[in-house]
C-alpha cells in the first residue's frame, strides 16, 4: 500500500477523531468509510430521475409548502 501525507486543519482532524468507531481505528479506515458512503453504486432509476426533475420544476415555480405552513395547516403550533 502506498503512503502519502495530507494536511488537514485541526478542526478536520478533530472531526475525524470523533468519527472513529473505536479509538485505534486509523484515519485511513475512517476516510475509506466516508468515501464509501459518498458514492452510491446503484444508479437512480429513470422514474426517480423524472420525479427529481418534476420536484425541481415545482421548486422553481414556487409550488411547495414551508414547514410553517404545514404546521399551521395541521394545527401543530
């Protein structure tokens, strides 16, 4: 395995430390797990892509409800 050095600021290092599943987990293992979570190996279906496009269109047209509107409608406030 090739080894390389990267620079991260102290906040990122602290975040990586907090993401360790166990104290001796290496940063390589933490980063590998995070990278694996970032990629979805199963592509979206045509139906899902169509629904995303429709949702984006609705957002652009202003066809949506805010959380406050929904809470008021359901008398949650």
